[in-house]
C-alpha cells in the first residue's frame, strides 16, 4: 500500500519558511518604495503654485490692451486733433492695427487674440500752453477774474497744472479769501474749493475746502521755481497729496470755475494747465471764454477723445477670455 | 514500548537525512532575494528628480516668478521702453553693444539692464533678452539683444508687450530722450515700422532665464 500519511520525519520540517519569509519581506520593501514615490510626487504636485490654466496671462493681456488704448487716445489727441472725426478715426485705426500686430505675435506662443473698438466718447481738451495768468480770454484788455471753464461735463480727466512759484499769492500779503482757488461743483451741490498759495516761510500749500469755507485737508510742500500739480492724479511735484482725491465725493456732472485769478492788477497765479472733459466743443457752453485770439495769449480748446471702450478676446486651448476694457487715461480714481 | 519512545525521542532531536544542502541552498536563495529587493527599493525611489536640487521643478517656477516680477516692475516704472528704444544712430546698433548689436556679458547699460544684472548675474543665473516684433512684410522679427549662452533644459520664459508710436523718442543709456524719434530714424532696425499710421510697432519683450 502507498503511504499517504506524512512520514514521521516530516513533523518538524519548517516547509521552507525561510524562503517564504524572504519573499514576504521583499514584496513588502517594494511596496514601501512604491508608497514613498507616490508620497513624494503627490507633495510635489500639491505644492506647485503654477498657473496651469493660464488665467494670469489673460489678465496680463487685458492690462496691456488698456495701456495701448490709452496710448492711442493720447497720440490722436496730440497729433491728429484738427476735427473730432479725425481724432476718432486715428485712434480707432490705430487700435485695429494694434490688434493685428499683437495677434501675429501672440500666435507665436499659441494664443489667439483680438481687440475691437466698440464705443468711443468724444470730448474737448481745455488747455493753456504758455505761462500766463489764469484769467479767461482777454479781449480789448478786459478779462474776468472769476470765470467758469465748463458748466456741466459728464466727466473730466487728466487735469494737471504747472504753476510759477514766485507768482502764487503769499498769505503773508494776501488774506486767505483773496488767494486763487479753483472750484469743482458736483451735481447735488457739493462743492470742493482748492486753494493754492504760499506760506510766509516759502512753503507751497494746496488746501481743499468745502462750500462753506471750512478746511477739509491740505498738503504743504517745498518746491522750486515751478510746481507740478496733478489734480486727477492727486500728486504735487510727484508726491501723493491725499487732499486732492476728492472726486469720489462729487456726483457728475461737474462744473469747474477759476476764482480770484487776479487781485486788482496783480496776478495771484501764473502757469499752464490742461484737462480733458467729456463734452464736445459743439456742446460746450463756455466757448466764448476761450481762444484763439490773434495777438493775445489765451486759454484754448481743441477736439479730443475722452474715452474708448474695446472688447478683448484671449483664447488658448484651455481658456477663452472675453471682456470689455474702457480706457480713459488720467481719470480720477473712484 | 519503551523502545518506541526512545526511538521517537531520538528522532525528535535530530533527523538523519541528506537534506542539508537543500537547506543551505534555500538560505542562500532567500538571502539573495532579500538583498536584491533592498537594493531595488533604494534605487527606485524618486528622490532626486522631485526634491530640492538645482534641476527641480520648484526652481523653475521660482525663477519664472522672479522674471515676471522684474518685467512688471520695469513696465510700471517706465524703464522698459527706454531700454527697447536704446539706440546709437551713428553706429546703427544699441550703445556699447558688440558689433552685431548683442550684449554678452550682461544687460544693456540702462536702468532695466542694471536691474537684470543685479537680480540675475550676481546669483549665477544667466538670461537672454529678445524683442519679438512684426516686420513690415507681415512676418515676425526676433531680435536677440542679450545672449549669455544657450538656455539649458530648465530655462523659463517671461514676456511682456509694449507699444511704440512713431513719435516716441529714442533714448540714451542714462534714460534721457534723444531728439530723434522712432518713426523718424531710418536705420533703427531693432524694431521696424510695421504700420503706416501713428502706431510704430507692438513689441513682445521676452526674457529667458536659466541657472548656469
């Protein structure tokens, strides 16, 4: 008969436990290595801050378009301002050419872009280019000491002036109510008066008062022979002047008046200024206060573009971004 | 009966057979198996490619961030345009550049070039600056301005777009504008006039950075 029971010698046999144990350990070590790899890779992927979709590039492009549109407006206002139509055509053609050139370049890295002008707002640039007092048009030796530059404009931007320090009224000589100020009146009757004068010690002051004459804020600076004031940018000589950031307290339409430009026969201020309003020269009601007038230096107006709205399309294989951008360089921050 | 018990005791203490060599073989095999698995596990972990080293992904992302930040600052400060419009009209190439108009030791001699050198060269990071514009025939013109070698596999690129108009002046290295304008200078060949009207060209300034 065949023996089918285990021979007695086999009772204590370990049945290759060593080999099986070694196999088990080997498999466990390989599994551990696999887990370690997975953990390292997951941590690396999770801590990458990268912008996978490319949204950052789309926002970059939007900012680039806004700058380009502002540049196109400024160029057309400066160089091609014979008529309103001329300004508009130059600026819109410029943006169309910009769109074509930029699309060619963006295509190099796989983006499809397009910029189209959808709306323009035309306006007027009011300026005085030669150093002179701040009265209006002088005709036959008469000019107004207090005069209105613009009665009701829906908006105004890029208002800056350069004043001659020596001619600015000194409150050691004049009283505070006699120095030059310009007044911006909002729709609901809110008034902001901006006084410009110098102190007896020579420092240059820009003071903002409300309609009743109480001081809201002021900036004092030491300036050289000329002071550059950016009203919409709220800076004096390049440094921020928080007092000038008052446009958010006023409702449109705005009215702008220059007061106390002379005291008797003396000028209270001399210099140059420039601003762009959103009323076209045809709609402006104060055109008789402006030149040109041959033989006399006077403030002047010219056609200008106030703002331009464009549609930007930015497309990649992963993303489609479409938005409207409005460019109005020098508009006061709201 | 007692003979059986003695027999059993004798057998439980030592087994008389010729399986000793098989046991040795088994021990050797298991030792080799264990050793091989340990060596394999150590070699296969992905420590080097993914953890901190000069070739890792994190370094690339960090350098891309630095490059983009530098370009953004240059655009905001207004120092990028004077660098693009830096041109010596008499020589027909940018100031202090080599005879082919390329800088090889660092950035151009402008404020932006100085920022590039301070940020990158002093840290052992090389860079390449290219202007991509459209040429009048409609194709693309790539002008290399700074070439400090060939980028490695781990190079990253950052780019910004600026617009040049016909009446933009050319600049001297110290940032002051010249009397000549971009549209009015015939041999200003880094960027060419691509449009008849007021727009001169749209330039993509591309900065490639890699660790030397």
